[in-house]
C-alpha cells in the first residue's frame, strides 16, 4: 500500500506503508504505480517525494512472495515509469533503503538520506542479484569499481559513505521529509534528462577487461562455489559494456537462472533460520515470548586470554561498562595492552573514538560487587572453573547472572558450585569473540528462563546471532565437530593425506579444511580435551590398544604429533609445515607423509586410495548424523538452530544452507544409505551408525525440513 497526499501546494507525497520495513509486496507495488500515475497526470503537481512510513524508506522485496506466483505490477516497469516520468521524484530515505528499496531510490531523480540511514544491495546474500535495474543503474551512478564492491559483497553503507560514493545527493540530521519537500520544490522545472541513470555512461577503469577479470578471479576465490557473486560480476560487466536496455536483458537472464537455484533456496533458508532461532524455546516450555530478560547495566569478564579479550571488546563496543579481571598483575598488564589496542583499531576502522573509559582492569574480584552479569573465560579446567564460580557466588550480588564461556564442560556442575544455580548459563563465544557472529547460549537443567532470556538479549545487543541450546559435552557445534574430526584422522590411517582431505572440504565450500583449521587453532586444544576425557595421557588403562578406546576405534595420530611438539602454526609445524613459528602459509610436509606411512606399517594398515566423495560423505554425514542425535536428545530445538550455528560459527558455506539443510537437499534416504554402508564397513565406529531420528524421518517419507520438528516431537512424546 502507498498513501498519496498533497503537501506544500504542489508536491505529491507518496508514503510506502507495509510494516515492519515497507517491503515491496504486490499491494505496495500497485499502490506506488497508481500514486505515481496520479501525480504525473495531475497538472497541479510539480514534483513528487517518495518516503516510507515509520522512519523506514524500504527494506526491499517481500521475500515471502518469492515462493508464490507473481501477482501485481512488476518492479522493473514500476521503477522505469518513475525514472521516465516528466516530474522530479525525490527519495526521502530514512532507516533503510535496501535491495529493491535502493533500486527504487535509484529510479528517483534525487536522493536525500537521514544520517542514520543504511543503504545497500544485499541480494547476493540471498543467492540472487539485484534485478530491478540495480546492477545497471548503480555502476552508472557511482562507477564500476565501487558498484562492483557493493553488489558482490551485499554490504550495507552508512548515509555518510553513500554521500561520499555519490549514491545520495544530501545527508541531513534534520527532518528528512521536510528537507526533501523543500528540495523537490527547488528542483521542479529543472531538466530531468541528466538525472535519469539509465541514460548515463558508467565510469570505468581504463583497462576495463583486466579489471573485470581480476574482480572475477577474486570473487570466485571468495565465493567458494557460490554462483550469485559470479553472476553479480557478469551483470556489472554488462552494465559497463552494453547499452542500458541490453544490460537489463542480461540482468533478467542471470536472475532467472539464480531465482530457482538450489543455492538461492539454501541462502534464503539461512536468512529465515536466523529469525527462527531468535524465537527460542526450552523443553520446559519457557520461550522467547514468555520469558523476560533483565537489563545489563554493567558486566564483568574473568580471564583475559584469547577469548576474554574479545568478549570484553564486544561488551565495550556495545556501550556496556566492563570490569575485566585477570589473576595476576603481569597477565593483567599484557591483557590491558591487547584489549586497548583492539579497541583503538576497531574504533579507527569505524571512524569513532574508542570507548576506553568503559573498561576497568582489575585483579580483585571484590570489584565485581556491582555487576549484573559475569562472563567467565578462564582455562578450560573444571576444578578451576568451579572455584571461580564459588568465589563469584560469594562476591557478586545474589541476583547477578553468572555465565561461562566453556567450550564443552558441564554447565550444570558449575551451577552447582553457586548459591543461585538458576542464574548460571553458558555464553559460548567463538574466536575471535569480537568478530565472530555466533553465540551459543547454553541452558542447564537448572537455568531459569530469565537467565536464558537475558543472555539471548545480551547476545543481540552485542550484534551476535544467538542460539539457545541444551547442556551436553560440546553443546551443539563442538559435539558435531567431534565425529567429523575423527573421520578425518581415520581417513589418514586408511591412506588419505591432510592435503586431500582439506582440498575436498574446501572445494565443498569450507574456508579451510579440517587440518588447516587444526593447525590454526593449535593441536594442543584437542589434546587437552582428549586427556580430560581419558582418551590419551595418564588416564588410559595400561595395556589398552593404541587404536581402541572405550571399546571403539581411536586414532592416536593427533596425540603423536602433539608429543613431538607439532602443535600447528604456533610451533611452525603440525599437519603442514610453516616457514617459522607463527607462520601462516601452509606447505606440504614430506616428513608428515613419511610419518603416516611408517605409522600405517607399524599398525599393519593397508593404505588405499581415498576418493573425494568418500572424504565428503564420511566427514559430513557423520557430522550430520550427530546433528540428528542432537535433535533427538532435545539439545537443539530444530534443524534451523543447528544450521545457524554451523553457518555462523563453523564456516559451513551459506549457499549449502547448513548441515541439516544439506542432508535434506542430498536426500535423507541417500544419507541413510551411505551411513549404513560406511557403518557396515567400519563397525568399530559407532558414530557412523545411523541415528534413529534419521531412520524415522526416512520412514515418514523424508518430509521437508520445516516439518522435522513434528517428527522430533513424536519421538520425544514416546520417550
Ligand atoms: P587462554 O588460556 O587464552 O586464557 C585464559 C586466561 O584466564 C589466561 O589469561 C589466564 O591468566 C586467565 N585465568 C586463569 N585463571 C584465572 C583466575 N582464577 N582468575 C582470573 N583469570 C584467570 O584461554 P582461552 O582460549 O581464552 O579460553 C578460555 C575459555 O574459553 C576456555 O573455557 C575455553 O574452552 C573457552 N573457549 C575457547 C575458545 C578458543 O578458540 N580459544 C573458543 C570458545 C571457547
């Protein structure tokens, strides 16, 4: 819907009206088309101002309509009619002009933005291209290089950056609408031809061909198999080399090939999953809409190592005063220096002042008397963490929330060490914590809904995608990672190399294969966990076989590397070789290949060629199988929660939706059949035995992913 009013005598004001973001639904498109027609044909109207209700210009297409047959006027003819009209149209941009919303603004002859507005063409993040002239008009407005950047990344820009780039004509901190009306009056009667972007020549770099080739190469490297960014470059190439009408034809063809693609479906599923996870629920029936978060005015972080530093930075950047605590002055000074420089660097990137005054560094727990919430990030050691929680419980206010950043330990045991176990939850951040978007909020059996709501709300304030999950070893993300990593080392025993495994996973779309990640984060991290689980080290019963633990197959290769001091990048060697400790460029290591051969012969293992298909099926399907077990156990509320965790925290390629979505896309019967095949071939690996939920789903006719929750419910009701 669009409201038509006449103001200031000769100005037609068209207001888009479709809460919450005035998306361009069929009714809105009809409303705009009718209103523009009316304004153009009314002789008393000299100029038009286009705006959106409730301080939001337009958030773009109505994604819900994608799945339905198209009704109402098309976006392209509507936009073309605005541009071709003989009266000036001024876009008054408040809040957002995104996707179709920005394309609509580009059809207007002038654009005025409020300084808080954000603009962008995020279609690529939904597996699409801006196909209402965005790929053709934006390069004609701001030049090919700048347009290519915005279109291929989908990044949003502030009004000030938009002004610098030339996307908008004015930025104001006053009433945008009033300024737009004044402006419309001032330009009425001026020639419109130069303002029509479709008639302009885009400004191109001198060596256009090599520029576009370079851009395509970079996009292909970054996109890791995603087709939409490649189509974006092709569309911008059309803008740079073809007349407008032919460019529009190309844009339409490229969009047609993307619109029904599996990748676009996967990315749109990711988009909706992010919203679904915000509507969290707990098995107790507590939910996002019946549990009230408490305000957090002041927080604390205990332990300022890798994680604590990033968490403190995140809190400060969100404007929350923080007490940052280390155990001794020496560590505190090192951490203070590190945190301050991250805050300064981040502030500089954003063109802002660092909020250094918000952070107080201390080694005294007594400084935590006034805080509303504490996030503990000390070493991963249960006894130490319990001690810290006992102390926190006696120092902090009785109603302070006590959170742990543990990556796998039992949240319930920590809660038991406090006076108010209902106020204890996990807040599992990912490294680096001020950069990574994911937060797992872990509720134990005693965590109160208020504590979960508060942690979820805090996550939102920190700009995180927060997912509420149940308490078990490794929660959702790390629990699923274990069988995946195990398969990868079993494959080495059977004949693969780290390079082969990594290449298969990277071609699938992961930014890094499992062995490169392991070198980056340090092999000692997993070593410590395995020691804690009694899989290696002094906890192992004497005489136990090196390749069997707790009755199932075990691969000691990572432990052997650790024992030799090969901890990954930090020691200059791990699964790969680096030029120096701390080096980043991984090279194949002949030593490692020899070592693998010797290991196999020592254990009587026959190497066989491992295909890329086997790598993917064994690594990914064992991870997916654990995902089904997590659903069955009620640790995650639905497949969307698991997929969001994997896309935002574990580098799962968004154009493949997430592991559970991928299982549905491959076909659940296929996943089941492959798991059955591999578990028969490897009966000593229980993780390969198909989960009962997967079997049930297949028996139920493999329903689409949005129906899985119903099947899970029947499983739970029968328990
Ligand atoms: P880290 O070893 O880098 O830092 C731990 C810090 O805690 C050290 O600076 C140490 O001095 C301090 N500390 C130890 N005892 C203390 C005490 N009693 N009071 C105050 N400070 C104390 O460890 P990292 O990697 O930051 O991990 C911290 C926690 O976060 C662990 O539970 C870990 O499992 C978890 N985690 C780690 C991730 C990672 O990628 N490193 C990812 C997600 C969670």
